[in-house]
C-alpha cells in the first residue's frame, strides 16, 4: 500500500509576509472573494489569504487596513466590477 503525499502549490511564506494573497474589493464582491479564498485555501493549494474586510476589522481606518494588507502579502488582487 503506498501513501500519496500532496505538496501544496503555495510556497512557504517568508517575513514580513503573513499572507500569500490580499484581496482588495468592494463589499458587493465579498461573496465572490470568499468563494475564491475558500478554493485557494484547500490543502492542495495551501494559500494563506486576507481580504479588505478581514484587515479592516483589526485596523482603525480603511487606509490602514489597505496598507496592512498590501504590506503583509506577497501579492495583491484588486477586484474591479462595473457595479
């Protein structure tokens, strides 16, 4: 019997990064963002993520939340819609 080992696609994080991806989006896109985050967090993918709404819960202002998310993430995804 062989045991299959899966390696996540995401590489290990290095300081100062706490997240692989930061999603910057409007609240009307939150359902889509959470769906993407759920898919990317699966063990086969292994990404660590943060979105604007999560970052803003811990920060005093929207500007600080955006700066925190960008500073502590390897990549930032800006979600733009026509709404």
